[in-house]
């Protein structure tokens, strides 16, 4: 059974992603999202006894003091793009163990700027993975993944572009999406500036400031709030590598393990899902995740997204808020926006982008 149905999300809060947030502090932006989530759940500060955060340069203790909270259980999570989904799992574990009654999860901050410091271990590894200097996500990892995938399975630029174009269509339905109202075509994507072959500018994330938060409680308390509870039915985790030199495969991700474990705990499968929220730092990530989670056979995701409507109106809605490609990637909260969007969809509060039939949703980081 595991965590199946033991905890639920009862409140969400978001701060609109923006490239520039003058006169704001990272902790202030995160706190705003947290306050919104608490209010959305119909709770007060004194009701919050659990706190999970990730904020660049800050700690859970700092946010607790900033918000005037006195949690009896707290945790700081650093799992890169999987921080949001990992945090939800950890909150459910704390609730199930009786360590807290109401856990606030807050992730966010200002837009990235300057060089991020690396620890000694990272520098040691990177002298082999990036001998010509620091590497970004595209130049250091995902371009090579996309090239290898194309070599093994065949993949066109237009098929990758189909992901970006359809997620842009979803973003038009979100009032806070950074690219709302800005149209995008396959031609736009495949002719945009090359970042690292084969990845082009318009299939890469848009870094922003912003924050996302959820309020979680136990199943026994979930129905006392004003919002429809969204229950966690299954969770799975897997770690394979930090640098590409340590990867078991460039075309099969740890999602192949984590998704299987989540579905097993939930007693459900890919065919039961009505929508999916997939981590999308680059277009290739969506394609590989669709396959590894079991929604599409290996090597067929390119043809699938090219021929299938994956917008919120379509057969398999993917990243209905626009994903990080078009909603924006709020610092460390990029993956957390997939969680908050999925909750709003499950509660029927997604507005013009609402998926019509929705019983189950799959989210990965």
C-alpha cells in the first residue's frame, strides 16, 4: 500500500514567473507563494507545523522565521528538477508518520544570475565531463542526449519542435504564463538560434523568478478545507547519475524506474491517466519521459507528439500550463509548477485550459 491515499494537497499558491523582479527578495517571493497556499487551504499560520523548502541561499529555518511559523518538523530538499515532486513525497511521509499535521511546501526565488558555485566533488567530475569550461544544461547534457536519441531511434527537428509548439498553445490558457499570447510555430522553433546542436533557443527553458507552494495534510483532515482534496496515490524515486559519464544510458532515464514504482503503489497504469505533467527543461526531456513512464513505446515519442494533440484539449494533455518552456522556469520552482498546475486541474480550477475529463494525473520531476 505504501503512501497510497494517506495524504492530500488541499491548497496551492503561485507567484507569477517574471524575468525581472526589482525590489523583491528571493525569500519574500517564496513567502508570498506560501501565504497564498495557506489561505487557499483555509488555514492559519498557527495550523502549520511542518515545512519543506528549497530557496537558493536560504534555509527552512529562515523561511519559518520570515513567515512567523513555529514548525515541529522541517526539511530542506535539493533534488534539482525533481525537488517539487520529491518534496510532496516527503511531506506525505511526514504526515503518515505523524510527525506533522499540516505541511507547507514552498519552492522558489529570484531569477538566476551569475555563476553558481560548485562543490569540490562537482569540479572534480566536471574536469572530465566539461574540459573546456563550465557547461549549461543544453551544452553539457541535453544536446548530447538528443543526439544520441536521434542516433538510436531517429528523431527530426520538427518532432522535437512539436513539443514546444503544443506547450505554447497550453500557455495561452494560463494568465500567468510568461509566453501567453505569443504564438509559436514549428518553423519558428527550427529556425531559432542554435544553442547546442541540435537544440535551438525555442526548445530550451525560460529561466525566471517566481515561486510555487502547496499545503498538504492527512487524508483524515483533508475534507475539512474549502478546496477539493487531491490525494497522492503513488510515488517512486530513482537516481542514476550526476554527470553523463556516469549514466547507464543516455536515452533511458530514471523515470523508467520511478514511474513503475509509482504506478505499482497506486494500483494504476499509464492508460488510467487523463493528463501528464512532465519535467521539460528541454524538448527531448518530454519525449524520453513519455516513453520511460510507459505512455509511448521506446523510440516512438517523436512520431507520437507530431501526430497527436497533446494540448489540454487533446487525447493526452501534456503540461497544460505550458511547462517550463512556455509558462517559465521559476528558479528552483520550475518542476514545482507541474505539481501546482496538476492540483488546479484535478480541482477543476484551471480556467480556460481545464481538461474536461480528469480522474487521474501523472507528475514527474
